[in-house]
RNA sequence: UGGGGUAUCGCCAAGCGGUAAGGCACUAGUUUUUGGUACUGGUAUCGGGGGUUCGAAUCCCUCUACCCCAUCCA
């Protein structure tokens, strides 16, 4: 667990500490209607992760309440994903459909309580009656049906006596609710459809809002964690559970929402993913370009890298778009210390070493010096080899490190070669390099004294194996793709005849490799055969050379348009407010902001007036009322406050006559708001009277300066922000009692 | 337009009245037989405007932008 807890863990910890639950139970509740993607991975990591961290439990549950969309092939994919990521669901998959009988009983209970009714409006009417976000809805006339009639109708719905859409069961809540979700939400609909698990047993199916909270309750879930778009549904979640009285029997679950994952250059919605799969833009749900778990798995991502990625991005409620670079980093970072380095030439250019005869085998280690792993293989070397076409240039730009007519280069693990002749075809394309090797430059026993700028990959022509390489790039060319038109036409490049050193194929030291200087690759788990090996590119190595080239050629400092802030209009004051405002300004001498705050808020101005009758300190009172009292009054009514205007007046009086500092006043206020105790009493019992005597404060300052010589030096060097640090330290060591004004003066004097 | 959310560096993200963490990306340098890795350094005043305070990213007021809600989807 990282040192900084996310907000969900904070909630869980508080609940555990408060004894609300004695064991945390979470759940990962996907609907089996599509393949899980990396957004699901985030949810899996959150739910299973929290359960693991707090020694609780996490259920894998299929939320299968819609028979027309769901399928068992998706539940397999979901199980695979959870397992692959390394989490354990005890081989026990839960299904909402298993609770259908219980759910039905709860619905009957609701009907009996008069809290649910069978509505017979058609679909369109229901929509109309619901109203809009700004207009209230109106209730269906069928809401007046008797409990008996509802019971009878509902049972007949279950028995399949009606056609799809003829009736629905709805909760009776409030058709005028500001939260649209609370306008008599549908609980059950008729569906004469075959359910992949329940078969044809049911002709009615529960809706999400009814089923989910109850499934949570039935499983003893404590923290029902979902994504932000369900925030509006939280009210129904609570309504169903509370109305059925379920919280009182045993501790019931509560819903908490976090922001779903977004990654640029890809799409994450199941609908869009399905579109790509069905439209043939990709080869299937496991296409390595897709952000599906199956896709990443096939591409060669490791579970660890996905887990690290999820840990790295954090959990918050802010909608955000994570850069794919972060994902790419996590797989590079993981593979760097794990996989063997091998030589593979993607775009071969023949090199004949004219002064080399015969052949030899070079022992080459699989891992670089900084990876603490053992292992090596034999690299055949001969007169005829292939190098990467990119690694030779006849007219190189400045800063080019590789082979040129003038510049020798090392063949990784082998000899240094120099270019002697460039052979071209009739079109001027380079077809071959004739080179010379330096016999005394063999890797490990180099006495040639030749300095080269780089070592490149190569393969021996006669021993190299031909392999297929699939180069994957981002699926979309647009950072926030809208649709198919944003697809990157170059997202897949297939190289049919790349050349790889033989050990990779014959020895198979691993399934993932770093092809030296190119990237990480994975033996395709589906199409790879010994006759025709296939490797998928997982991710490229960081490449500062091509970056350098680009920036020097393009060097376009993009003009960052500063966003212009538009100031909206402030609602005008009413006549009464205006009068009050003017009085505050003219008669009481308040500044316009405080006067404004007070005048516009009836609760505040009333409270202020009351306090004023006790103490004639208009400005001091106004400040505390407009700031601190306002905070309390945000959530509460005046009658609910633990403190009175009189107490506020007493508090301000103590500040006025300098018994306490304004800092202490804040502290006292907080205490008062909680306990309702009188301010004088709080000050007395806690001994909060302020210390203003410099002779008492000075020694403390000295002590702090002694303990923090670095900061003293920094301050003297001009870092005046540190003033707050010193003042803070003094305040801290006096328990907040030192008079901050005095401390401030003394500190700045001292440090001058 | 009603309700519910969210705003801290190019991208994530700590921070809860007292010196603006960290990661990714970017950038400069050191090491290097991968233009990789590792290491060292650089890079923000907190959506805007006011107010309260000795002191505000944190408290108050206000404005702005973005997301979600009017499926018999989940």
C-alpha cells in the first residue's frame, strides 16, 4: 500500500475504526455484456485491493439482470481478467440472477407497504410523465391502484400473462424530485427472453437500481464502490434499503463513487469497443491494439505492469484522462529487469565482411550489466551478416552514431566493422555494404583502440531465422477519438521476414524479449508456431535519437492559447437586502464583501443582528459571522446550532480585548460549535490565554532557529516564504498560544 | 434552465491554516558495447475575482469551465 491513502481507503478505515463494520466486504460487479477493459482493471484493483489491504473479502459478481444483452462468454472473459491480474475469488462467482427469488419477495414487500405499484402506461407516456430536468414530472393514474390489485398484477406479470412492456413495477417516491432518478423509478419490467443462466424461469427482470443495492445487501457488502455516473443513483440505493428497513437488521452497505479511467488515443466504452470488434477494424476482443484485458494480455503486457499502472494513477473523483505514456512506462519498467536481450533485424541490409573467413560462435550474455540475472547463448558469426537498414547512412546528419562510410561501428557482442563500399541497384537504393572487420576488436578482448559511438544489432545470414513481427501502434491518431474516422491507419504493420538470431527460436529462453535497441516483444500466444514464429511488439524502447531529430527539424513552439476567464453577472439584491447592505456599509463600517455576504443571507443577517445587541463590535462580529458562522449555517438551520449569538459575542469580546488571538478564536469557535460550551469556559479550561510577552517568546524563537540552521540560511538568502515556517513552529511549540502578531514581528526582526 | 459532481505543472496526483510531495512526460548532464537502464539537476503558487487572517491551495462570498442525470441499459 502506498503511503498516501486514497479517499476510499480513508473512508473504509474510518468505518472500521468507528466499528461500523467488523470486516470489510467489497465486490466487483460487472455486467457480462462485453469484454473487460483496463477501466475494469482499475475497478478490480480497487475492490480486490481494498479487501486485501484490510483483511476483508471481495466478491466477483455478475450483474446479470438484462437477459437480452448478456452472455456466458463474457463471464468467462471477466473471470479470466480477475485471475490474470492475480486476484482470487475463491472459484465462487456470484450472480445477481441467483437472487431473483429473493428480489421478487422484496418487491412484494414494497408493494405491501404501499411503496411500489404496477404502472400500465406505455413507454412513451412514462417518458413524458417523467418531466425534464427543469420541470417536475407527474404521477401516473395507475399509482392509485390498491395493494391487492398491485399484488395480483405483479404476480401475473411474473407468471407471464402479459406481453413485454404492458406493465412495469415502479417505486412510489416523488415525481417532482430534483433528482430525476427518484421520479418513481422502474423496479421491474416484463421480458419474455431467455436468460443465459436463469433460463426461461422468469418473464420479469429487476432493474439495476432495485437489484444492485439488494444484491449488495444479500452478500453482506459493506462498501459498494462504483463509478461517478452512479452518483445520482445513490439516492435510490439508499431509499430501497432504508424503506425495506434493511439497515436496522444488520449493517447495510453504502455506495461510494470514484472517477472512471480514461486513457488518451483509445476508447473505453463497451459500445465503441463492440463497434470496433463487430466492424472488423480489429481482429477480435483480444486484438493487441485494444485496451481490453485480453488485448493487453495478447500484446504481451504483464499483470504486474497493469497493477503498477493502476497504483500509479491514483483514485479520485476528478474526471481525468491519463496519458498512454504512463501505461507504456509501466510495462517498460517491469520488463526491463525481467527479460532477455536478443538481436533481431527488422529491416535487413546485407553486409559482407570481406576480410573474414570461416565462422565462429560468440558467447553472449542475455542480460546487460545492470540487470542482475544470469544466462547466455551462442551467437553465430560469419562473413555474411545483416544489419538494420537504419543503422547505415551514406550522408549522415550531425550527431549520427552508427555506421557511415567514415564511421566504424561495433556489432553488438562481436567485432567493430568499417564500411568499405556501398553497393546500389539501378535505382540508387543501397543493396549491400562491403565492410572490413577489425580482428583485434572482439568484444571482451578488444585491443584495437578504435573508438566507436555505438553498438548495433546484427544477425548471421546463414543461421538467422525468419520471423513475422507485428508492429503495433496506438489505434487512434486523435488524442480523444470521436469515431472510426479517427483511426490510425498505421496502427498495425506486419513485417513478414524479419531476421532473428537462432537461439530465440531454438532455445526459447523466454516468451518476452527485448529486441536490443528496438523494444519489447512477445511470442504471440495464438499464431506462433515453430515453423512460423510470430512476435508482437509490446512497446518500443525510449528513443531519444529520433526525438532529437524531430525537434531539430520541426522545432515548433506551439502557441499556447491562454484561456480567457469570463466574469458572469451577479444576481441583483432585493430591495430589503440592498437597504441592509447600505446600513452595514454606512452605519457599521463593514467592508463591502462582508456586508454583501451578510445582507444576502437571511440566516446570517438575523444572527448578526442578534449578536450585535449583546456586543457593540460591528466589524469583529461581522467577520466571524460572515466567515465561520456561515460555514456552520451552510449545512444546518439556525435552530440546530449548538452555540448562540451571545456566545459569539463573548468570543469576539475576548479577541477585542486581546485575551486571545484570532487564531485561538478559530480553535475556540470549532470547539464551541461541537460542544456548545461557552467560549470563556473553553479558554479557561484549556488555558488558551495568549502569550504576548516578548521575553517569553524570544527564547522559543532562538531554540527553533538553532534547530533549523538550514532554513535560517535559506531565509537570509532571500527565501522570505520561510517566515511562515518559523512563525508556525513557534505557534506549534506554544500550543497556538503565542500572539502571532508579536511572533511575526520578533521573527522578522531576528532574521534580518 | 433544476439536481448531483469536479477544478493543484503538458498528463496523473499529494496536500485538510504555517517551506506547493511524488510519478509520467519534457529537459540538461554523468555512467554505459542498447541513442535503453541507472544516477544527478531543472521545471507550478494552486480555474478567476474579492474577503477573513500575522499568514490561505486549504476558511467565507462570488463568478467561470467541464462531467453526470429526462433507457422498460448497467
